[in-house]
């Protein structure tokens, strides 16, 4: 190797140094680009948090600062105290949790059937499920409203659970089916030989092996149930049953808006899904990587 380098002479060293400089420049530009993207996404969050702890006298200044010098937690106390934001968050937890549970309980057997069994109408059913997922919620709000009114469950959390599950279930089925397809059928055959029924194969083999995919699907269902607004503001008329999205939007008045209070309630409402996301982050990454490699 030294002999070859000696024969190559200065041009080899020049080319090697230039290549290292170009590589360092590319890495530096890439890091700058990543930093710029992070700043673009983090800056609105920072402004929202800073506004929520900013006193009223600093909010009236123009131009306002992006760094509060005398933070206050008054608006957070107001949100959790007189506004009773925790009550609306409890309603949202019930709706999002039930949507997640139903999305997995109903979606996993359906995905298992589409992935493992051949039956008449299988392709039609799969395409119909995908078609339902493609429908905008606005097109179904009137039929669902009439349906909920006819069965007298419109002004209830049950109506939100049903409607949110309607849109979470198609994604849940297709997501779980994609992960079930990556599991070798030899595991199914081995479990059946050991005495498992087809349903127990789902619970004892496919679901544990597809754990990251199940967690990723659960996160999606939870986020859909937590952030849904259109059906909530249409179906729910009782204030005590309103979810967090409707309660936060109710703070926006056509005559006056308290930016600090609005941002404080928004920050509080974002805490549970952020905690849930970071708690399941490891399984979500594993699920996405498995889908990218095996799918």
C-alpha cells in the first residue's frame, strides 16, 4: 500500500484531501439543513409555550419578544381551575381510548382474515374498506348525524366513539394486514399442529410477533380520537360532554381572544398524546422499519 502511494505521488494526496474537504462540506450542509428544518418545526411550538406564560403587558408590546423575561403560570391555573379543562380531557381520553381499543379488537381479526384466508369476496371487501378510508368525513357527517339522532345517541360520547372508529378501522385493518403478511405462515402451521385454533393463532402468534405494528396502529387510532373536531362539534351539545378540541376552540370569541389562555389550554391538551407517543416511540420506529424492510 505504501509503494502504491509512493508511485502515485502528490496527485493522490491532493485528490484525497479534496475528497475529504468535499465530504466535510456535504456533511456540514446536511447538518445545517437538518437544523433549519428542526427550527422551522420547533419555533411555532416555542412561540405557543412562550405566549402561554407571558404576562399581559408583554403581549401588548409591538414587536413582541420570543423570550419571556417574567413568566407566569396564571393562565395554566385558570385553565385547570375555573375552566375545568381536566373534565374535557377526561371525555377525550374516554373517546380516544375506546377508539383505540375498538380499532384493535375489530381490526385485528379482519386483518387476520384478509391476510391468511381465501374466501369469496375477499378482494371486494378489502377494496371497500380502503374506499371507506378515502371518503372525506364531511361527506358522511349528515348521514351519521341522522343515524345517531334516530337511535337517540347523538349527544353522547358513544356517538363520537362510533364515528371515530368508523374512520380509524379501515386504516387499522390495512396496517395490521401489512404486518401480518410479513409473518411466515410456517408459524401458523406450527401453532395449528400444537393444537391452537385459528383464533388462538392470532392472539398467541401473530399479535405478539407483530407487536411494533400493533403499537403503531394504536398510536394512530389514539391520535385520531384525540384530535377529532368536526363530529365532536356537530354531535355534542351538552357542555359537560365536550372533548378537549371543542373546549379549546370555544375560547375563540368573535369579539375578544385571550392568547395566553388559548395557548395554555393548547399546551395542556397536547401533553397526553405527546407522552403517549414518546412512550411508544421505540415500538413505532421498529414497526416502521419492519414495514419498510419487509413490505
